[in-house]
C-alpha cells in the first residue's frame, strides 16, 4: 500500500532496532518511548507544514495524535461515523446530494433553503429544538469551531445523537 509517511516510519523503526542502550540503565521500554515521541514530533511537524484545503480543511485544526483523535476515543462507532460525515461534507444531507449529482431533493423540507451543513446546525427549523447544544459548542456560529475543536466536536456529537441530523431520514 502507498501510505504517506509509511516508508519514513519503516526507516525510523529500522534505525531504532540498530540503537544500543545509551547508558547501562536504558531499557527497551525507554527506547520504545523515545521512538514513539520522535515519530509523533515528525508526524505533527509534517501535518503543520501541509496546507489545509478541501471540504475537510475547516475540521483539520487539531494536530494528529498517536492515541487517536478525541472523537475516536470518546464517541461510539455510529456517532463517530455521523460526526465524521458532517465534518468531511460527505453524508445524508442535501448539499452533498447536489455536489455529487445524487437524485434527491436539495432544498430543506421545512424552509426550501439548500440544506447545507451550516443550515442544519445553525438555522434549520427541523432541528431548532436541539440547536442550543450547537450554540454552546460554537458560540461564534462558525463550522470551523464546531468541527475543529474538542468542545465543538462534543457539541456536534450530542446534537447528532439527540436530533438525528445528518442521518438518512425515512420517507
């Protein structure tokens, strides 16, 4: 497989296997920790250099972690999937249908506006009852805040669970 950074990770692992203990008290566990720390520094440095582009750019604000993202560690599988779809702009909402030529209506069923991510979380009358959750997580009403910081992601997850937004609606 051609995974970005995989060759470099292999090189780092090979280099680490050739290292001897720095002192008599250095342990294999300590060498593993150092290797892991070096990998993380290199990964975060590479992430920081790359420009943020595309529909996911607004959500790509939290540096990578070897332990997995906050959402990955705290959300159940279904909610994580829906949150990720909302963040990436790929999901069961009508803006996605329009951009990918899916033959579904593109306007909001309640108010005839294009059903965008912004419309769903900040304006849509369908989800009005649960929008206070969003306002707590993103008081500035910016998708970058909602999708790109821990408090915003937590609010989005709670909103998704309670409102069923961004999920295929039965007709």
